[in-house]
C-alpha cells in the first residue's frame, strides 16, 4: 500500500476521482483531502498484502473484495476525520 499526500492523491482511485473537499459529517464544515492510501495501482508491486485478504473466511458482514483506495479528509472547522473508499 502506498500513501499520496494532498490533492496529488485524488487521482489514485479505482473509480471516479476523489473530491478535494467534502462535507464534514460532524459539524457540516469543509473537510479537505489529507492523503489517499492506495494499493495495486499501475506501477506499484502487485504482490500484496491487500486489505481484501484480511478476512477472507469471515461471513460477518461486508468487506472489500478487491484492491482498494481510501481517501482521508480532515475538517477545517472541527478537525475530525472522514474517509471514503472505492475498490477495483
């Protein structure tokens, strides 16, 4: 897994580009991109380990089924974090 800081990470995604700013769930302020953690992107080693492999035999709910990318945001009003993710 690799980490890309700031807006440079918004294109490290398996689906639509991550937004630079999102709404904070806690105070409704603006949460700005802090970093994106991504696995298995082009040019990265594809050997794992991967988040999807952590609980392969667990039937206790939903879990990613493929490589994922997680965008972490910090609110500029309350400093609480928010994360969104997608997968290949």
